[in-house]
C-alpha cells in the first residue's frame, strides 16, 4: 500500500529564505505527483504537477522535483514571502486515485 | 469562473440522520472525486467518478454513497450519519483524471453529534 510522508510537519522561517519541503513515498509505481497549497479554511490549490516521465516542474519561485528511484519529491520555494504561509501537501497518484501526505505547515515571518 | 462549488459550507447532524453534500463544477471535467480531511490523517479518497454514470470506491467508502447522473454534479450521500463521519469534506475535479491538475472546492465542515 502506498504511503506518503511529509517532513517536517511544521516549519517557520524568516522572509527571504530559500526552503525545501520533502515528500517521500513507498511505491515507485506512480503515475503522477502533484503539490498543493492549502490556506486555513479553504480547499486545495494545485501548484505543480509532475508526470511520471518527468523529473521536475517550475512555476515562478516554485520548483518541484521527482526521483522515483529514491522515492522522494521536493518542493523548493525561492525567496520566501509572508504570503507563502500555508500548508503544503504532496499527493501521488495511480491511474485514478491520489494518496496524500499529511502536509507541511509553513509560516514565513516578516 | 465558479470552478468547483460545494454546498452547504457547514452542517450539524444528529447520529442516524441522512444528508447529501452537493458538488458541482462548471469546467466540463470528466473526473470528480470526494475526500475527507481529518487532523493528522491528511486527505483520504472516499469515492470517485471518471464520467457520467461511472463511479468507483476510494480508500474509505463505507457509510457513503455517490451517483453521477450528469457531468456537472457529483453528490455525496450519508445514509445514517455516525460521529466518526465528523470531518471536512472536499470535492475535486479534473479534466480527465490524475494526469491533470485537480481543482478543489472550499469544503463542507460536517459535525455529527
């Protein structure tokens, strides 16, 4: 059974820092990886989607990578801002089902 | 654009009552799904649908029913609510499945007394 782990569970950094969020999974037979952002009391917003045949995706200050051989994905946030404060979740998918991690709660201090 | 709309936003039920959580999307997406989010457990898939008339079970389907009569709507039914079903429920959709970005509604916060 696929298990997804996100470390750390919470992170607090000063504004301007570059940071890395980690996501690990147990089953390398995945189709896709998606990173999401969740603000308090809100639904999830898709940030980046990496297809199984890809190794990374970039959007603005965000870069996500996927290493199936090691069972890991990382989300890199450059020059963090207070507006980046949120919970970040990763999710791995088979054909039609996503398995979510429990998230990393990020706080960027002004 | 409305995106994915969930109603109601909040609901309190008594044990044994039934109710339907509504989910509608206006993006002509074929794939729709329901999740529940509980503290410390992340999101867990309840049911999903790959198109009108086609549904399947996710990780935690017990106690929930779904149907998909139109592309736009994917309601989730609780037939006899139990306190263990207290949770935040999210509906999501995407164009064809997990290979496309998932769009989420804002959730329904459900309490079962």
